[in-house]
C-alpha cells in the first residue's frame, strides 16, 4: 500500500465489529510507530494498550467512574472562525448520517457516551506524556499517533483517536497503572475493524481548500 492511499483511507471510525485484534500485531504497530519524528529524539510518548478480556474490565471500570473536569482544554475557549464552522460542520454531518435531529439532545448525548465504550472496539490505546514535557513534545505525540494510524490502515485495521478521554484521566490512569503524578493523558484511541453496515462510518469530514490555509511566499 502506498502512503498516499493509507492517508486517503484513514478516517475516524465510530462503530466497530467485535472481531479480536492480535496482541502481537498491536505490539508491532506501536514498535514501528516509534520511528515517528521526535525533536532531540526525546520520544515522550508513554503508551498503554488494552485488549481482549482487559477491555471488558476496562469498560466496566469506566462505567463505574465519575466524569471528571477535562485534563486540558480539548478545544480553545471561544473557538473562532473558520475553526468553529469546521467543527460544527463535521458534527452536523455525523448526526445527519445517524438520523439524529439537532433538537434530540438525548440521542446526541447517547452518541457522545459511545466514546467511553471506544465505539465497541475490541482494543484501545492510551497515550500519556511526562508532565514536565511542553508543547514541542505534545507535537511529537501527534506524529507518533498519526504514524500508528497509517500503519494500522496498512495492516487492515481502523482507528479513532479520542481526546475525549481527557474527561476520564484519573479513571484511565488507575486502570492502566499510569503514575498520575508524573504522567498526564493526551488521548485514547479505539482500534479494530470498522462495521461496514454502520452509517456513521460513511463519514468523511470535509477539508478546507489548500488556498484557505497555505500560500507560496514569493
């Protein structure tokens, strides 16, 4: 598979099949993703994998835990244009595919809650970072995660990166054994095989025209 094909095929999947994912494959993907760029070769990512029977216990643990104040601002306060419209548009596109009208707040909240079940994925990954790290190292985390997601596409897997786990930092840390005084959560990721019959998986978010965000400096 060409890199360009993997980039084009990758998307955020929000309904997975229960088909298991092999531990060995997950380990291989994480190992290869660690070749992602890292400033000064710091390699700040701290990865915790939950799979198989552990996933059953994890979901029970989360269900019994309280929602927390977010570990960080998932979106900047007062999100302005064009970013606000971009975010609003993808939400409306998703709920339209699900057949959930704007005024059905209950159904929308139920869909949001599926984040914390990893959308039915059999495997999950949680990315933490040393609290002494700064924005440059958070950028490294993003490069690691993107590399992992593209490798997952090549391996026939699907993913959904989830910053929403910032709302359950303590609960996740307790389950995976992350030292919360030293490490903070960055995100989680659902991993598995997409449900081809789920309408929500037809979502392909729009991207701005390259002329809207890039220019040649002459």
